[in-house]
């Protein structure tokens, strides 16, 4: 499996997880939290998340054991936990690159940081779109807690 195949699989599974989560909310709102369909959809979300974690581990293992990819083609790691800050992934990627036979230059670091910035901006746009489309999922008091902290 090529690196681009793994990237495609991770992106597709991430989108599937998002859609399944949306489906969970919709079923819960229409059928009630106790309905059997809610359990089935939650099970599907759980299975998708498990598969996504396994694919990410496989991709990270492959990155560690294969020759390092050029900086321009590399994809920054995506935070898998809410508590993981982007800096941890960035630092891990940078350390991984420092083991490469080529020297790490300021340009390499700048390019990697730019990739993380682009990923952040895409995620931010997705979050804004979700907020516009599904405002009922974002209670006002939780928004103020997050933006104030």
C-alpha cells in the first residue's frame, strides 16, 4: 500500500466517522436516545474510529521504517485526541525528520510548519461550516467556555 493510498484511506475514514457522528445525532434527535438505531449507529462510529486508529498506526509505522519522504510530499500528523496539541505532532514529525540522512534546515522546519498551518485552516473552516449548518450542536455556554479558555 502506497503512502497516497494510506492518506486517502485516512481521509475517507475521517469523513465516514464525521458522517456517522452526524447520523448518531440525527437518529437520537428523531428517534430518541433509547432507540435501538442509536446503539447501532454508535457501534458503527466506534468501529470506524477503531479502524481509523489502526490505519494511522500502520501509516506511522510505515513512515518510521521506510525512507523519509520529501518535505513537500509529507502530510502532518492529525491530532487523534482532543487533548493532544498540534505542537506534539509537529515536534514528533520534526524529530522523525531529524533522523533522516539529510540535514534539517530552517526551510524544512518552515515547510513542515506551513503544512500544519494549512491543516489547521482546513479544520477551522470545517468547524465553522459545522457551526453554521448545525448550530444546535454548539450550545452558547460551551462556546464561551472554549473561546475564553
